[in-house]
């Protein structure tokens, strides 16, 4: 079972996880567009570039580990993603 499901579009880049500890999160893209999952492990106030960037095509499932994760539409007009937090360092 997934913890949450959200649309991703050019106007909506949902935060998937945010915490003090690094967590592993499983993310699936239901399509039809392609998403990217961005992750930051350090203080992001100093820079905008993510530490991790993973492309997620329709039907793909990936596990990303970071302190802050956000989904971003890479191509297409929209897509739907679902995610589940697998665990963190606590």
C-alpha cells in the first residue's frame, strides 16, 4: 500500500519527504508523463541544485534516499506518482 498519491504538473511539484534524517522512499510513476525525483541531503538554502536526480518514466518504480525529496515534471503535460517511506536513520 502507498502512503500518498499526487499529481505532478508544471504548476505542482509535490514534496515527497522532508525530515531531519535521510529516508529511503519508494516512488512509482503511473504516467502518462515522465517525472524526475530530486533529493537534497544538505541545507538547501545555500543552493538550488539537487544532490540526486532520478528520471521516472511511466510504470517505473525507484527507491531514492535523501532528507528532502520533491517530484518534478520532466516531460508531458502531467503524471501521477505514488510513494511509500521505507525507513529512515532513526
